[in-house]
C-alpha cells in the first residue's frame, strides 16, 4: 500500500490517495492492478474519485505520456491542466506497484 497527500497550491485543496496492489496476482509484466481510494475537498477530484477506482500500473507508468486512464479521467473533470494532483496520483500508483521508492516530491513557485 502507498499513500499520497497532494497539496495543490493557491486553490487550497488537498487530495489524499490510497493505492493498494493485490500482491496475490501474478507478477506478469503485462499487468499490475492497483485499487485507488481518492478523497479531496476539490469538487473536481470528487468526480475523479468516483470514476478512478482502479488502474493498471504498467499501462499508466510505462506507456506514452497522457495516454493512460488517469490522464483520461483527469481531462474529463479538471479544468486546470497544471494541477499537481494528477502527477501525485501517478506517483502513488508507481510506489504501490513497487516501481518506485516512496520519496517526497515538491514544487516550489516564487515570483
């Protein structure tokens, strides 16, 4: 299991992600299903959470950028393309699948 907490910035919204891998499934390089529980105070991510409940980690992480289910559902409900929520969800999926180490990431913007 991996958890992610994404603080989105000026909007003040937070996204909480719980990603769980079914370790009993075969470790085929073709598929690694991850169950997702997403909660947020953002109305757009509340819609995303209802639809984005499971993903194949290999399809999300190893395929061409912006072609996976996470980006497809994000594009459907979020009017804000620079929202860090989508990358935070993908990073949490990657860790749950054992494809990355759990490390903090951040974006610092100044003017």
